[in-house]
C-alpha cells in the first residue's frame, strides 16, 4: 500500500490543528562533546506527547455519522490519550484498549478523561485485536495509531514547525514505534527539503521496521522484550513500511539502558523530563551510535 502525500495536505492539517495543539519549542542545546542539537519538545504538547496531532486531525475530519457510535483505539498510552482528548473536544465517547505493559500512571491519566479504558493483552497487537473487534461489533469508529493517512498528516505538522524555525537543518532523528511519527515527519520534511536526511531509531527489543527494511518486506516479530512500550508493536503496516523503506536513510537500534542513560542526562543537564521511549532518538546521537558530520545541523524529536 502506498499513498502520494502533498505539502498542501500537511498544511491543511496544521491549520485544522492550530486552535487546539501547542506549537512546541525548538530548543538548541549542546551535548557533552559540544555537538549542537535542536530538540523539538513534544513532551510539552497538551496530551504529553505528539500523538494528539494525528488523533485529533483524524477525529476533526470525521462526519457526524462516524462520530455517532463513539471512537475506539488501542494504544501503548500516548495515542490513547490523544484519542481520549479528541473525543472530549468533540463530545464523542472514546474507548481505549491498553496492553498490560502500559504504565499505571498512563492508565490513571486516561481514566480521568474517559471511563472506557480496558487493559488487556501482553502487547499492543493483542489490545489492538480487541479494539478492532469492539469496532466491528458495536459500530464504533476505529482510530489507528499509525497506519492512517490523516494520522500521518497530523504527525507531519511537526516537520512543518521544525523547518519553519530552523530551515537549514541537515538531519532529523526520530524514534519509531509503529511508524506513524517518522512517516509523517519524513514525508513532510522531504517535500520541503528533498536533501534532508531522516534517521530512525528503534528499541533493540522491538526492531519491527529495522527488521522489515532489512528483509525487504513487512515482518512480524516473534516477541517484544523492550520496556519502552510505546515503541513496541510486533508488526507495523504496509502504509508505514512503504514510506519508511523509501525515505529513511538508516534505522539505529538502541538498548533500554541507553534510553535510561539519556533520559537521566536530559533531566540532569536540561531539566527535561521524558519517558523512556522519548529519549531514544537523542540516545542515538548522545551515545555515538549516530555520528554527526562537522557543521551538520541536527534536529531530534523528543516525542513525549
């Protein structure tokens, strides 16, 4: 499956979202080796992560019939928060399925927005099967966390903001879970600047897109071992794979311990609090798995 996106679609999403989401800061810092890096702080987004962009862009584009029976999704937590807030903004009931590895803090935050939070299954893929069944049986509108064009367009608005603030960036480093964030950012960024390099980062314990790109086809992992639950689907989707396999220069694998080291560094040196997955992209640069060339300007997405 493939889709031809236009820059106009991303700008339409930006206009649609602008009354509701924050244009998060782009903060320039220096790493310990003095490498400058621009951090896009989506941890300061209204839902606590970038996920509100794609979820809300999708929901705001739905008609009354699609909203009538409510919304349903499955999430590692952040997309669920985005759908729950989108439901609240449009006065639409939302049901959120979460895997058992979702942190209790995220479960509690979601339950404060919608009472319809169901924890089931070991990983996202299990929870997602339940969400799809709920949609089928009860007529709810299912909002996919990554394999949806309107979700991708919403996430791509991040690239519009980054390149408006820093148009001469050479590289963007982006964490990968299912692939919605990097699909949107890579597509929008390349439409603005075809020469920009996009680097993906996945957890060693969930190398879904890394292994798929290496195999030359979409694959399903046998198991998930990372504690970074928002980076941990066993399988992506054709739409995301088709974008990522064409537009991403490399996918770097990061250990959970490396995410922890970088999360602590971000807090101790920058006062920035992130969850484990949100430090993955910076960890690739911070710990030398991605080597910056001299005078390169690098942007990193702090996703939540």
